[in-house]
C-alpha cells in the first residue's frame, strides 16, 4: 500500500494532484481515517493507462520496497490524523537520495555535452585563426 505522500515522492507530483486523481476516481484508493491508501496494483493500473509499458514510473512502482510496512502501520493504528499521512519511511529517504543522484548525473552529462560542444567551437576558431595568421605571414 502507498500513502498519498509516497505517491507524491515517487511520481514527483503534488499532494493535491494525487488527491484530485483519487477524488475523480481515476486512481482507486481506500479511505483510512482522514488519509488514503493506494494498492500497488491500483497505482500500476493507473500509470499503465497513462504511460507506456516501459515507463520508468512503472518500473519505480514495481521496484518500490517497504511501502507495505507504512500501509500496515497506518492500518494498525486505526484512524490516523492528517499528520500521520506524512509518515516517511527510510525507503522514501533512500528513494529521494536515488532520485537526487539521477538528477545530478543528468546535470553532469548535460554540462559535459556543453563543454564538448564548446571545445569543438574553440578548435574551429583556433583553426580559423591559424589560417588567418598563415595568410598574414
């Protein structure tokens, strides 16, 4: 089971977006006090309708571990209040770190591509300067 907060972190969307999906019936959820719980199957079905079978989001849902513990905890305490919906598991902290790592690696690659592009421009300018220098001498 996933909490609304876990879905937000996993899909990088706002809490209101997930709640809107639930209110509209697009995403099936079980009411648990003031919060909602969404099964892995229901979340996967929702994402399958919106994304290709090879989507990284579907893979992330499939690989997500430990969320059942949060769902079981919320179910075991009965009627959780709004604050308890925000319960974070160590898995979420790791997921955030992994997501940050991917973001940083993507930024590094982007900058490396820009550097290589600039190196290419510098080489062509040096070549042009060398040709001009040869003509002048």
